[in-house]
């Protein structure tokens, strides 16, 4: 299972919380990519992308679950969303899923 939630905190920053749970222990599990998008009045525009290269803590080794929070300081007022790509890898292969919050 997998889920992600985008919330605004008191100082105006945005927090992306994610959780992913596998049936078995994975070699690697977590999130490979978080794309923060801002609505400019006509379309969603990518504003910041976090990867597991930028934030190694997005992924966890030898575990059946992982959760974490990433904080982003917005550069505009208005509506934001996060597109989160979940990742799990074991000896049978790789699985990815995506959700928008």
C-alpha cells in the first residue's frame, strides 16, 4: 500500500508526508521522486523536484515499509500539489506507483 499527503504548516511551508508498505522485505523501498507543482491560474507548473539522489532518506534498504516527511518553502501564493512516485525493489524486480496529493 502507499499514500501521500500534502499539508501546509503554520509558517507557510508545505509538508509532503508519505508511507509505503510492502508484503515482504524489499531490497529498497520508499519514494524515488517528489514533484512539487504550483497552479498558475491556467495550468500546473513544476516548481521543485526532489529525488532520492537529492534526499537519500526517501529510500530505505532491507525493509517492508518506509515513511518520511519532506518540507518545501513555496515561492508563490495559491494552490500547490505534489506528484509522488513510490518505489520498491527486490530480487523479483521493481515496482513503481504514482499518486497526486
